[in-house]
């Protein structure tokens, strides 16, 4: 656990936290949408353009060698970070969304009419729509695992749905709405018994859980840099080597070919480059490397333990408010990360969010990119707060007071 002094030291690394919003101090509680960036990351971006900028993999000149080396070092850093076997199993993409689209598009040749794909009703739209499109294209069938009122997946549903017809199971590791940590290890094991491949949407995971893709024995794992203190527009697809080698490329062009010819067959590079057509987000990759260092310096288990304390304190305070409805309110905190979604009486979530904004608190409102989950709870939207390592207990107290104030204003 961090002392107040240590938290202040961490906060000092985030210049944006000194901003004032309508003359109130910024209280940033929208970390599940994107986290703020520490000085190390901001400086890394400046440093890249000041000392390194050039294209990778193609030049013989000094700077091109340098950026290539840095980019490939970050690939190795991510390999170690998630405990992958080979660095070639790390494909750079725009982020979680593109990674899922890559798999759903490249796996196309292995899906036929009548095959089945299983997802759950808590998924982010990014882990729903690509599968809907694939199913429509191939005449495959999308099957949905439901949840209990407390937000936990109905594993009995999963056991009922899985069969030899199942080709892919795609589930989020941590729900971006409820913060629930899903039992992905059990799901992966069961799916493999039926020969299905498993993709885990880990967008909410890095810097929250210690990730080991080999222990999970997962086939594909995806996440973005920007939810772990890194830049936007960069993320990865992890895939097992043998599977990635079999998949068809996702996009075509420079960087992903071996030979291009009008007479003979055009041939493609080996992984990872087969899936990285065009100039990559070089800056994003290199800066991400520094965000990973930032996370490692603080320590994932420290971040996790601190955020759990914030979560427990916030649940305790918020649940005491009259008329508040916390969704997926299961107090099994070992299976939750620092996310709370709620509504206040019948008030519209946008109204609540707007008043909190006026008071300096940044929260997310609306369907949270999970309309099927909103339908499950029979609401059109929710208010979501999500914590990061720079949030404080004092901020939670201020949030509590602000919600009371909001109630007073809106219920008049
Ligand atoms: C944020 C998020 C995504 C989408 O990530 P992008 O970085 O926007 O591509 C997908 N799934 C979950 C669970 C998320 O939290």
C-alpha cells in the first residue's frame, strides 16, 4: 500500500492533474476509458520526435536502424510483460478494437456455415460487432452467455452452449462496465476440450492483473496502450505462433510482403510482419515502452492492491446514498477491479454526469459501449467511475459529497 506521500509523488508525475475544471480541481475518474499519462511518457514522445524520428525496417541509415531497434525492443518488452513465448507472437495494431477485427477477419477462411461463435452479454461493442459481421458473412451462428444479476457470467450457459460446432470463444477478461474479473482460465480450458480457439479481450487488464498468456494457454489476447498510461492508437494482438502462422494476412501493402511480382506469386513475410502492413505507429510503440516501465516501477501488485482499497472504500461510501443503484454489486472484491457503474433514482445519467463535470469530476455516462448489458439491466445508460493509481480516498469523499449535491439539484 502507498502512503499519502507516495501517492502525492505519483500524482506529481501527472501534469494534467493540476488542471482546473470550471475552477475546481480535476478529479479524473474515467480511467476505464483512458488513463492519464505520466511525465515519463510525455517526455518520451517529445524525445522521439526530437532525436529519432524516421521510418522502420526499410532504411540503411542510422536513424532508421535506431527506430527499428527501439520498436523491436518494445516488442520484446511486451513479450516479457505478458510472458509470451516468442516476440514474434506480438503483433502491433491500433488497439484492442483493431486486434479483434484482425482476428475476426483473418480467421474467416476457417469458418463455415453452421459453425458457432460464443461471446457474452457483457462484452464491449468491439468484441461483439466483428463477430456479428463474420457470422453474417459465413452463415455462422453467434451464441451469447448470459449473466446473473450480480454481473457474474452464467457458466452453466457456457457449458450448455459449447460444442464441437464452436470455433471461437471471445470473452472479456475484465468487464469495462462492472469491473468483474471473469474466470477466463476455466473458459479457455473448457473451450479447448471442444477444439475451439479462445480470444480474450484484455483491454481493462494490463496494470491491473499480472498477465501470463502461457499459463492462461490463451490463443489470442488483445489490449491497448492507452488504458495503461501509454499513448492512443497503439495496442497489440498476442497470438500463439502456430495459429498466427496459419491465419491469412489482415491488410496488404508495404512491410508485410516477401516478394511482389506480376509474373510469380506475391509472397508474404513471416509473423509478426505479415500482419503489420504499412508504416506502424512508431512513436506510439516507442512511447508505450516507457509506459510499461512506469507500470513496472510502481509494480502491478501495488497498483492492484491500492485500487482494490479505493474500490472497497468507494462501494462502502456510495452504497450508503439513498436512491443509488450500483450494478453488479457483488462484494466479492477479489473478483473485481476498480470500476463502479451506477444510476441515481430515475435521473438521466447525462444529467448526473453533467453536474459532476461542473464540480470537476470526470466520469463516463451513457451505454458505455455495452448496449446489450444495458438491456440486461433495463436501462439506457449508467454513470461509471473507474480508478487509477493517482486517485485518492479524499477524491472519493468529494465524489460522495458531489453526488449528494447532484441529487439535491436534480430532485428539486
Ligand atoms: C476500451 C475497451 C475496448 C476498446 O478498446 P480500444 O482501445 O478503444 O480499441 C474493448 N474492450 C474493452 C473491455 C474495453 O474496455
